[in-house]
């Protein structure tokens, strides 16, 4: 369980093909999803977050990891 900053003025109604839900708010709104072929080391990075990890960098180390993994995926994709 992770407490996040969530501002629900819109949300995901239906996920795209092959995407998997991974996090929900107590009110049932989808907070996160991913592509199961996610592999930043090979340049594959598909993650959707409804909350704002950039506002929680000091609160939870996992939020910074999102940006680090994205950077690794960008580097790997360009190779």
C-alpha cells in the first residue's frame, strides 16, 4: 500500500490492449497501469500514473525510481 497525492478530475475509463492495472484509489479510480513487456533495460517503458510522483520525490523512494527507469529506457532505446 502506498499513499499518493491524487486529484481526480479525470481518469482512465478503459485501458488499451495488453495494458494491466496495477494501482487503484480507495474510490476505485485507476491510479497506475503498465505494459507487461515493461523492460527499461531493453528500452521498453510503458507506465501510466494518475497521481503525481514528481511531487512526492522526498516522500517515497519509488517515485524517483520511475524517472530513473524512464531514463534507462530512453538510453537503451537509443542504442
